[in-house]
C-alpha cells in the first residue's frame, strides 16, 4: 500500500505526527500557531512544510490535498481542572475550524484527540453537536475514551479519540485492542537516573551538555495544590499523566511515596527530602515515548515541559495510525 498523505493541525512538537510517520504515513503539511514550538517542529520534521498561522486564518484551499487530516484541537477549555467552559470558550470553538477544513477538503479519514473532560455531562450538548457536524460533513464517526497506558505508554493518560472515515468508503471502524503487557517507569527511564542536570537560574536551560538531550529538570517550590496529593509513582507502576507545565511534573520514582498527613495534605518523607525532584524534560519525553534523538529546543525549561505535555504519545499515535491503515486496506 503506498504511503498515505496526511496534514496535521495544532501539531505542537509533533508527537501525533511522528507516530503516524512511524505507522507508514507521509506528513506533507502541518499547522502550529505557537511560536515557541516552531524551532522544535521544524528541526525534527525538516521535510514538512509548517504553516504558522492560526487555523482561523487558513483558507481550506491553502491545505494541500491529502488522504487524512489529524490533530488535537486545544483542550484547556474542556479540561476537568479548568473552567469547564467547553465549546463556549474560543479555544473550544477551534474544533469547529477543524471541521470546516475537513468538510471542505473531504479526505478519506480524520483523527481528532481531546481530553476526557469533554465527556462530562454538562458538555453533552456540545459533544452531540460536534458529532452531528462530523456526520453532516460526510463522515462515519467513532469515538472512545482510551488510556494510553493500555497501548505501550508508561503513563496513565485518558483521552477521547475521534476517528472518522468518509461515508462512501463504507468502513466500520474498530478501535485497537489493549495490549496485554503494560510498560513501567522502570522499563522507560531506569537508565536516565544519573547524569541529570538541574535548571539554571529562573529555570532557564542550563546549557550544560547532557549525556541525553534535554535531561534537565525544573527547580523551585511546590504549591499547596501540588502537595495535596501523592505525586510519586514507583518504578514498577505507570507514571501519572505528563502535564503541560513543569511545576506539576510528577516526582521521580527514586523517592518514597509522599506521607499522608490529613485530607488534601501530603509531605515528603522526613530524611528523604533530597530524593524528591521533578521528572526531567527528557524523562517526560521518554514517558511520552518520544525517541531520544528527538530534540526539544527552548530557552525556558517550562517550554520544554509544555511541548511534551501537550503531545500525543508517539507509540499511542503509531498504534492508532496502524489501525487506520489496516481499515483503509
């Protein structure tokens, strides 16, 4: 089967894109509006044209003809931890822009990824409306809440995946089965436990040449919100969700689980305080299944965490891409 061409929106650093490339797709065009990410995307995807405009300002005719359109419209407005404004938020409305281009280009398939919060009961009318618009655009839609931990990713990460095929193709899509074995933190980052570097002053990148690219971690205090929950998973567990902010990065599994004091209050175990550090940028990248030669380019270390936390895990994307190719055959 020849390489299928894809275009991506809200590409970020390109985790979803990279996974689909590993699944045999050809990435011909991408779109990312955040200028802090451009250097990283272009360095790691040198053969792909990157459109740097907001999707709102991209005419459908500017998107090249392709077999599939994939992307993850911004999810902050749907997040269970956010204001729960959903589709009323302008970022939530970017989902409609994604559908506009899909409707105009009519590729064979699409994939859209979003946070589990969009399945909250209060968002049901908006969710029903999105599905209706996908269907009216000519697609047979399947969606499901999946945990990346079931698909070779060493992390609990629940996301809603929408996959649609053009109705004339008559494809009945089935989501891939969960893998039998889970990947642990020991499997993923055991070899990174040494040679790690702390960030420089004000959490800028240290500039120290690391044995592994981006193997540096954010320093600074921990908020009362952070200290309200245990933030340590053991070596033989999967990580907590890698988030888009370094301040809330999980703690390294070298430390013991935090001590329960009372409701919404945890403490570091006395005498072991030196073991509690945030996971490094590279450790988070490993947990998101980025390869070690995928370099994140930034001056502020928080930007590195943002790019990684907003990404779709590469291996998860590869499995989804492979399942789409199989159905298209």
